[in-house]
C-alpha cells in the first residue's frame, strides 16, 4: 500500500481532484444504475411479461444486496481504506450489468441486478470515509452535499439521456455501456486516489473480526444512532425507493404523461434532488457557524419533505412536477444524518457507522420498491397501466411512515433542539 506522508499530502484543488472527483465518478455510476429501471421498465415488462409485483421485485433486488453488503464493506473500509474497496466493488457492478444485459429470463435479470447493487453498495460510504480521512470535519456536510449533486447527475443521466439512447439502441446495449462505465470509474479510483494511513482513519489491522462485530453491535444498541437514523431512513429511504422505480410509472399512469414527458419530469425531479443535496449541506454548515444546530436543520428539512409528499400520496396530478421536485429536493436533508452520526462516534468507527445507517435505509428502500408493487398488484392492470387507487394506497402508507419517523426525531432530540431555539 502506498502511504502518503502528511507533509506532502495533496491540498486545495489538488486534493479535490485526487479524492473528491474519483469517488464522484463511482457515485455517479451508483445513481445511474439505481434509477435506470424507471425509464427502461416498459422494455423489461414487455420482453419478460413482468407484473407490477415482479417489476418491483426485480428493481428492488438492487437494494437487497446493497443493504446486505453494507456492514461487511464498512469493516473492510475501516481496515483497508475506501480506495481499494470501492475500486474492487465497482468491478462487481460491471459484471452485474453485463449479466443483466445477457439475461434470458427473470432469474438472470435478478442475479445481474443483485450484483449491481452489491457492486455499488460502498460508493457513497467510501466517499464519506475518504472525506473524514482527508478533509476537516467542518467541511464534511458541504462535501457530502456536493456528492449528492453528483449522484443527481447520475440520476439525470438515467432519465432523458437513457430515453434518447433507447431510440437508437436496445436496452441490452444500454447495460453493456453501463458495464464499461463502471470499469472506467474503478480504474480512475484505483489510479488516482492516494492511500493515507493515519491513526484517525481506523485502518489499523490489529482488531479481530469478533471485535469489529462487537463494535457494530454497540452502534445498533446506541440510542444516539437511532435518534438520528430513524428519520433519515424513512425520509430519504422512501424517496430513493420511489425515484428508483415508481416515480416513472406514477407519472405515466396518474399524471397521464407519455414516454418522453415522463423522462422530462424524471429529469427535473432528479435535478431537484441534486440541488437539494448541495443546498442542505451548505446550509447546515453555514447555520452551524451561526449557532444553529445541524440537528435542527436536519429536522426542518425532514418536516418539509414529509409535507411535500402529501399531495403526491393523495394522487394530485395538477402541478405534479412541483410536488415531486419539492419532495425529492427536501428529501436530500435526510443525508445530513451521515455527518451528524460521524460526529457522535469515534473517527475510527466512521465506516461502520455510516454503513450501518445505509443498511437500515436501503433495507427500507427494498421494502418500498417491492411493497409498492405488491400493493399496486391488488388492482387490475388495464391496457398495460396500473390503477391510480393502488398508487394512492401504497404512497399513503409511505407518507404515514414518514410522519411517524419525523415525530420520533423530534421526541428523541427535543432537548437539544429546544435549547438551540431558546438560545
């Protein structure tokens, strides 16, 4: 391993180029893979005769392996560093995309989608871990917000650009291109990102696997972990699950959009998520310098996200783009849970803390994508379109869960937020 002497470590623009941009390439791929099915679903349903429940299961397979890989990869990052782990796993994603492109039935599609989810599982968390290693703590929320913008660019690429690609090539060729893109991102990370072993990174190899699992157990037993992560799980987890699949069908079946209009709307709401990510990170850091607790900023954003989802859950299609843009934009405030949790635990536990949150969040995203499809499946499919009543029932349940999670955040952190308001 190439160790960097702190005295000659990259700084300033060179540090951004050597650390931020390579990890950004990986996270771009992650979001592109996550959301591409929201545009290609008509081809998949037609080619393989998929029901709403089967479509939900297929797309959510990404989240099963994504969530399941979190804790093992978190331990690997704390031991070996984010560079090598992320570069290796992106190659797994590339294999998954190739398998998906060659599938002849649902089992092949599921296996490929599962490999993709496992391969990109560490993209954001490796970025967060690298930020903790290389940058001052007071900049992590801002950097995290900018990384969410990069993810939004990946989601943007999965909308109108994919729709345009499908006019000149089939969906199998699209996934072959995505496979090659993941290989390129892996090579960039491995070639450009420096290694840095320092006491605060937690990459010392002296701890046993048993000791590492004991640390994970202490994280899940911590009230401080759940008081922050519960709201993020339901606010951002639901938003991720809906954007990754059901936003597209909703816009087709409830808002009455054609294929091109649906792609345009998805482009806008994905951009809103990116803008929200940048603004929430910058806002949190700036308000913190003025004495406003990041917890209070986090809570306010979660409340706004929950309020914005209500018209969508009720099935209003007039001005739908505004409601979806607000919902996805404010959902980015859920990401403030990551830097908040990073400050509540020792730095050497960062990889395991943030991947523990990811495990919980993306497990819920799987339930959302699969569960929404299962509920919609209770109503008949008419001429290839799903019933509006199914969307209302499933989305309303998601909204109720958001309300409960935000109420818990206030209850669990009410003392800190009240003191901040009074001061």
